[in-house]
């Protein structure tokens, strides 16, 4: 989807199931030498014929209002409810243009900058506490489509959302656990919120932490809508609020757009919000297109056809489409981003390998303790062996046409605590020894058996809409078959997959990913801490199930409370080492991304990189 608001950081991470590129291409296996040559030639050929234009902090130019931005979304939203949006990608995408975050993070300057609110921090060294004050802008409104009605955004909106939505366990928000902190004496402290006045509110931390803004930055819904529902009907009334049957024109917006139309299975239409606060020097909202139309369309070939006819503004080509898309481009820039002049057609941009990567994880939930796979997956050596058997080179050459690289680290390079010396050690060639140490043996029939004589066979669940995941799953199946292991691929829809991971726990192994990369080490408390609701291999633990998880919890909580980089570094290094050593999940590869944009749009405010993605939030039509 093309709506790119400023990035909103909050500690929880969310799951995604579909990466930038999809593929249904099946290539024959290649030797390592052939793979390396294929990768080299493809990278040189395709990358050099596209445009490198990363964002480097350039000021945005003033644009002009007008035009219709045509794009797509993969499926219908499940709701127009901001709470439901936490767990549904389509709902989140649909509602994001109606919201704004408190602050934003400038990757270039490595500092937080105000958006809906400014901020200040006060620490009490004697008490060891911290207070973070936010002050909302004076020109923030909940506006309504087609009328002059507007309601001031106040501290009540944020306080209600933090306490009554995020803070009510019955709401099942992924942000719930992020309110709590382990204290030095072993007790549990809570990050609380206090209304100071209509525009100012404060978060009170029971400990001094390194990144208090990261822990509190948030988007939020209108309290006057959600509070009424909760007061009258409790949590269920909140969850059932604003179903897709409501008229979307009744939804209040504090963001750059309103939803003016929704036709199920066909399209959504957005129109500019004249009350949106972010203006250029001419007093115009920086959301320049008058309308944005999203067709509900999941088929990649149809998207490409529409893009080729000029009916979509942008397209992210799949690996097998990339050569064709690049060969037909009329780039407005050379590879280095130097302007070549106005042309018809479209321009193709490239970015470096993504900050995040899909991974393969194994269910260690004791609910399945009577199943053979539970015993296997709880063995560190077995998980390590799975990493060894994973044929990343084949994934790179076959699925990504050489335009990817293995993912062996935990933090991305942009993380201040990234350490290049901390790498996954369990690579090809070690699997047989690791499995033998765990009591597994090959039988005369060629299959692998555990110490109790049980044949090693388990499921791999993937989302049904991703041909990339289907391709990778086949590679995993082929690789493990050579070791005598049978893998059964189970395809399911995304919502069922989320339900399996967060409620029923009736899965065995799974391939999925997390949105974004951990630019901050404290991103993802709901994933890496044992009590987290997305601690996917064994979530919501009352106390750590293993010694290594207890150590990870300790390192996370201690390091997050150390402001000095030099003192925190060794703790974050050990944290990375433990997770890579234990292999609760096995990262696959991170791929390059490509993005094609119609040349009828001015490229002055358009950038593409692996930090901001496709930065088109200030795009406008050429004259």
C-alpha cells in the first residue's frame, strides 16, 4: 500500500506473512560455484540498471495539490477498528492514513523528532525514576468527512488508549506486556500515565531506561468513540466497534485522509483531510493527491498488467518479473540518482538488503508435550541442526534470483548494538554431528529416527497467499529429505496462522516474519521476553521455562535500563549470542527490494531505501 506515514515505534513487533517479493518460479539445483556466479551476474546486471536514491535527510520541496493516486491492497479489511488493526495487516493499512504518531525517529540524525506531540524527559537519579512529558500540538483535530465538525485531540485520547485499551488485559492488545518492567529487587514495576492538562500528559517509569520514547510512542483512536463503547458494553463492545458494515465516512480522522468509500472486494477511496496539521510553506497539507484509490487485488500478475497500462502508480516486481520490468523502464535518474530529465513511462528504484528477514521457528509450547515433535524441538542441538540443513544459497539463487544474502546476525547493522562478530555458528556441514549427539540415527530405510525409534516427521505451516514462502518451503522440504527428515507443508490463510500462533498453539514448525527491523535493541519485548504474547515458540510464560530464556529476560531488562552505550554493550552482545546459539527461530535470507513508480509523479520527494522503504508520502503530480 502506498500510504507511508512517519514510522511509529512502539516496543511490540507485529507479524507479517508476505515479503516484498513473491515467486512461483522453480529452478534446478545448482553447484555452489554456479550459485555464486549467478548471483554476481544478476546483481551487477539488474541493480546497475535501476536507481539508487536513499533518503539522506533532504528537505522536502513544496508540491502541488491534485491528482488521484491509484494503488492496491491485498485483501479486504476485517474491521475499521483500531484495536483489531493490531492483528490484521489489511485493517492496519486501511486505517493508518487516519492516524498519526506522537513522535518520529530520524534515522539520519539518530534522534527523535516531534509529530503530534513534543516531549521532554526528567530523571531523578536519587530515586532512580524517569518521567517523560508529552505536549500535543494545538492544531490536532478528529475531523469528520463532508462536514465542518471537528473534535479537539486531547490528552484524554492518549490516556484512555494507554490505560483502557493497551492496559486492559481483556483487550488482548500486543502492547499490554510492554507496560511492565522487572525491578532490581525482583518485583515488577509498571509504566503509568498521568494527565497533566488537556494537552500535556506524562509517562512515569519506575526505573531510568535508555529509550523511554520508544516505549511510549504510539498511535491512538478517538477516546470519545471507544470509551462510550467500553462503558456501555465492556471489552466485547470495543472489539465489535466499527465493523466493515459501518459507513466509513463516519470514521473520524486526525491523519491526512478520510475514507470516503468502501466497496467490499473492489476498492477503498480516500480524500484529503483539510484539517490535517502537517503543512508546507504555502499552507497546503503535504498529502498532495486529492484522492487515493485502493483496488482490492491480490494477484501479482494482474497488478503488473495494470501498472504496465498506467492504471497503478507503483509496483514492486516479483523476482521472475524483475528483468522484464527493468528492461521496459525509462528511468528519470541514473544509478546514482542524478536527474536525466522528464520522461514518459516509469522509473525503477533499488534498495539494499532489508533490515528484517523471514524465519523458521519451532513450537515448544508444553501444550504439545505428548507429541514427538515437542521433544525434538526442545532440543537445542535439533534446532541448530535445522539451521545447518537450511539451504540458504539455494533460496537466494532460486527464489530471489541472486538478489539476497544469508541472514546470520540478530540485530541489523543500523542497530547501535550490532556486533559483526556475533554470528550464527550453525551453518552447513554440522547437521549430522548435532543430530547424532541428540540421539538421532538414520535407519536402513534412509529415514531419520529419534532415540525412541520414532520417525522424524513434522509440519511446516506457511501463509497460503505467499508464493515466496511456498518456494522456500519446498527448498526446506528438499533439503531435510536428504537428511532423512520428512516435512509436510501446510498452507493456511494469515488470520488462521495468527490464531494458531497466539491462541490455539496447534502448529508444529512455521515460517513467518516480523515487521520492521530491530533498529533499537528494545524493540520486540512481546517477542523476545518469555512473558510476551508473541514469544512464539512458547508465549505468555508465567516464569521462564528454560535457563537461557531467564538469562535473556535478565539481559533485556538490565540493558534497557543502562543509558551509557559502553556499559550496555556487553549485555546486548551476550543477548544476541544466546538467541543465535539457542536457535528458537532460524533466520533465512534478506533480499534486495525494487520499486517502480510512474514518471507522471514528480520524483523530487521520492526516495527508496531499506530504512524508510518507499518514501512517497509527499509525492505530487508533475506539471
